[in-house]
């Protein structure tokens, strides 16, 4: 059990680069001349040039820009750090865009001393008085492969007035092989040249021609992506500076399409037009991160945007996450058989405090203000014994149990590991960490949050921390972007308010229960192996209610229902039982439910399973009779409610090494506890319980999700803060009933198949259809099934990834076909959510389901559902 507990929260994951194929014109920096420029950032030198001169001109699209211009006669040299994403630099080409005050003469380029072959650039447009011009130079991949940075030398071949350079990293050569040779003479190349020259009319004509002659669906899609980019750039020229909403919507559109520079510009203008919108500030932080890269200390550039959002989000109903950040100046460790005392300097302490200032802003803004970090920094001068780095006992007593959610043990090392609340001192999660990048701090801390979200089953659809690499708009710029994209899109304000690491037991435990006779696992061996343990864990969740065995009423003197004592000799080494009671609530309300079990609990409220048995007690909670192990959220209806729990006991695997860890060897326990409170750990007014069923009580039937093939609809704005609690959790049977496709099935890749013989998911398919391409690094955000409803209406069942919720409801077109059926907003057509089982998302991978009409003809690309 301890091995599983520790492995669940391992360190950052090394992986192959899954972002190959995702590098669509990633911004790679800009070299500007003169005061306020970036020449020093690029280590720029030139042996013969004039001083920079401020010049204002227009581009062919009519946009005016001021730039500093130099006349270059000698060789110019600068160093470009290649763009990195979460997984270093993906496959692609560095592209140099040189900017000039008129149609430029080409220059000769070299990279790290190797000449760049002269590209077949085609004719440059003729000089236009008063117009900027741009020329592209594609660096062959072989000159950048395996490098972190390259030095570029530019030697003019004639009159050369330069206004600087923009750099991009892109993988166009995957689709158009001639691109790697710098050949831009075909229609696609001419479109690219014209686009960055901002001659959008010429670019549009070229991309339309290229789409018609494209060799593959992916290359045609690339042309359409540029056409959308052209449209978005044109739209940006017509938006008033005061129109905050229009800028915000353009930013959403740009994020979905991967137009990172335009997204940054749009959210910047939106915050300038309306500085009071926290969503715009948060999205400005994200867009800036994609446009500029927030790797390592670059985060300082985007931190103010997240902090502004954090300050603006309401805090009246926020939950807090209490971090005890221990800064140990003298920590004794043992490594490779040698003991040493690690030190921590003032500079290191200052660095840790700065990184947690950043991460506190990230979390408060990502959660929309629903979760605020309370970071308590405590410096310890005396020496502490940490020779067993996971032993919490040397740190017991540093704080009171119930007052800390996570204990972070810092010293001057490079460690980064985390465990949940069943490992740390005094009921805290436990993190060993040292001097690391900002997102490594966030990574380890996020493990403790996902431990709460996942094990409580509150976090429906929440992936494990290591799987957050596929969260957010791809390719994510850093590991941290994946984490707080998970926090933003996959966790809801309702989830944040529900979870808690520990609390003082200020309310009473439910102490009166009906208990069914225990049911032993007939095939449970003794002693047990790891394989046996895993097999029986899976058997546990197959147990069904109602029970027909005998029952009795038991009480708990201290809140812990001791089933071993209850059953005596009938106590099974490996088996389960059910307990149930009746809870009265004076009104409909959501409350916090603390539960503990030796060894596992499943919980139902009014027949609806709310806790699915994800967590098995281990490490500090193993055979410990520990109450209040985990907090979850339940909904009580006004009146009496049935509360039911299945408690499972499994004989523990005997470790080879009984002395370490210290928690092995406790006598077997079989029992549970449940305590209810409000979300501030206070009493629930008017609340009582009884093991006896209330007079005349009849189990409430859950509301029907589908009636006569038609599902009830909900308005997104009214449910979005806690939609996994407030919306129906649709099943495959529900989807069959709605669509009429009785053979409809859904696999764990989110392929919605309607045929008797299910199709095979295609990881390369990116057209809008019944497959939501969601492999490791997802390529799609929407899937749809077209069907005829029971009332004869033609409909579309739309499945949305969380990152697409906001953009779809804000931007998806509502056409005449929808309006004839009374649909005016897609946001009013939400019918529930759907999950598929996934190992990387223990409570399921989630999509929102919308029953609407998308129009008579679906576009090839999902992005073309959105309209500006």
C-alpha cells in the first residue's frame, strides 16, 4: 500500500516530445533596435551600421507601426534561443522575418557559421512609398537540430535598411517538404510570405489556391488555419479600443486557433478597455505566456497579470489552502550511505518566497478566486533529522493537527517529491523540495491538491498531475501552464470550495447505523500478494445493493464504527459490509462530508453513488482507525435522506522489510466514520440522523435524465460553477435513448461510434466528426453526432472538452436551422456531462454535452463553428 501511495505522487515525468506536429508559428522573440529595444537580449553585434532612426510607416493592410531603423553595411550577428515548449524544442524550422522600410534586397544568412542555402523566395513585392515590408528566411532543420540556441549572421547583398527581426518556430515542412529548403514559390509559400508581409489580400488568394491543390487533409487544414488567421487579423483592425468584449472574444478565438501574438494583443486591449475584468487579466497572462514563454524566471514578466486577476476575483466565498512552508537552514540527510547537513541561504529563502508569491497568484486566478493559498513561511535554525526523508515524526508538533493542508520541507537541495495527507506530520500532505523552477514548486504542490480532488471523488474529470500535460491549449508553453490549465478548466469553483486537507473535528460524527452482515471474498488468499490485492480492489466496486443478509443497529462511542468489534469472530480478513442511516436536512443544501475507512469506502446519497472507492487507506492512515481521512461534498434534499456506505477490508501485503517504513505492522482494523459540516467546518443547522427509517419514508427516485428520448436542458451560466454536481451525469444508455442509436458506444479515446461494429479511433483525424481526438497531446476539442430526435427534429449532440466551453458558448454561430427550433443560444442547450474511465483520470475523462443544432452542413474544421 505504501508503494502505491508514494508512486501516486512521483516527481515530474520525463517523456518523448509529444509536441512534434504542434509547432504552428510559435513566436520565438523579436529583435528591435535602439533604446527600449532587445539588442542586448540577442547579443547583437554589427561591424558597420548607422545609429537607429525612429520611423513610422504603414503595412500593406493599412496598420501603422513605429520602428527603429538602421542602415546596415556590414555583417550583423545575433543569437536566438530556440523556442521551447513543455517538452523542450519540438520538431520544426526557425524562421527569420526581416523587416524593412521598403521592399528589401535579400541578404546572405549563416547559422553557427554554416551558410543557409538561398531559398527560392520568388519575387518580392515592389517598393511602396511609406510601407513596411517583410522577407522570410527559413532555416533548414539540420542547422538547428539538437541545439538550444543558434547564432545567425546576416550579410547584406545590397542596400539594406533594417527595422529588426521577428522569429518564429514552425513545423510547416511536415506538410510542405519544400518549406525546409526555403522554397516559398508554391501557392502555400506565397501565402506565408504575403501573410507576414501583411498583404492579406494576396495571402488569402494564395492560401485558397493552396487548399484546392493540397496533397493531404492535414495540409488543406493548414491552409484553412491561415485563412482563419487572416480573418482574425482583419477583424482586429475594426475593433474599437474601448470595446473590451470584442477584444476578449477575439482573444478566445485566437487561443483556440493558436494565434498567440494576436491573443496577447487582444487580451491586452481588453484589459486596457476594462481593467475590472479578472477573466481578461488571467487570459492575458496565459496568452503572454504562449507568446513570450514563461519558462523559469521569465515568469516574472507575466506574474503581474495573474496577480491582477487574483486581486479582482471575489474572495468572500473562497476556500483556503494552508501551506506550512518550512525553511530548514540545517537539515540532516542520508544519501548513498553518507550523512550530511544541508544548509539554506538567505538568497535561497528569498527565491522560495518569490516563487510562492507567483504560484499563489496563479492558483487564486486559475480558480477564479475560489481557492486562496495561505503561505506561512517559517525559518528553522536548529538541526532536524531527515535521514528518512518521508518520516514525518521529526516534524510532529510544528503545527496543530487540522491547521495545515500541506507541509513543505525546504532546504538547499534539488529534491522534488510529494505525498498526500496520509503521509505528512499532523494530518498534512508532505512535500520534500529544494531550489527549483517556479513550476516545479507548483507541480509538487498540485499533487497534494489532486490527491484531495481525486480521492474525494469531488474532482470528476480531474486528471492526475502527471496527466495535466494534455490540459490547456496545445502546445503548452511550460509544465506550469499544463498544471494551472488543469486547475482552470478541469476544476470548478464548487470543487475548490468542497475539498479540504484537514480540519479540527468541530461537529459530531454520525454514531447510529444499520449494518449488514459481512461478505468475505471467497477467493481471497492469505497471505496476499500485490496482484491479489489489486484484483480484489477491482472486485470491491462490483458489489451491489440492496443486501439480503442480516442487519443490526450499532453505535459509535467516539465516532469510529468498529466493525471488527461488531462482528467478532465473523470479522473477515478480506471482505466488505454495508452501513446506512437516515439524515434530516431542513432545506436543499450542499455540505462537506468527512469520511474515514479501514480500508476503503464507497458512499451513496439517496441511491446516487458519490464516492466510488478510489482511495484505499495507506501509509499514515493504514490500519490506523483514522477518522476524517478525506472530505467530499454531498447534496441533501429537504427532509430525510438515505446515507449509505460500503466498507471493505483487505488483508495487507506483508512487506519484505518490516522495519521500514514505520507504519507497517499495525493490527488489522475494519471500520469507518462519517462527519458532516458546512464548508467552513461549522455545524449544519437543523441537521439530525437516525438509524430507523422515518415513518412513511420512501426512497426518492432520482430525477429522470431522459424522457421519451428528450433530455432536460440547462443554462450554462446557472450551473457552470459546480456543473459536475448540478448537471446530470449522463450514461451511454442515456446517449442511446437521446439519439436513437441503440448500438452507440464510447471508448476511452472519446470515439462516439454509432454502428454495430465500432470504428477504430484514428490519432491523425482532426476533422469535425464523432471522434474527439484526445490522445496524449490532444488535437481536437469538439465531437458531434447528428441524429433525428424522437419528435422528428434534426439535432446535433455536441461533446466539448473543458477548454472549449467558454469559446463555444461565446462564439459558436446560431444559424437559421437552430432558430427555427427555438434555439437562440447554445448555452441554453446543455443537457449534462459524460465521462469515460481512464487510468490518468481516476474519476473519468469528462466532456460537456450540448443538444443543439449546428447547421445544415458541418464545417471540416471545428474552429469554423466559431464566428467573430
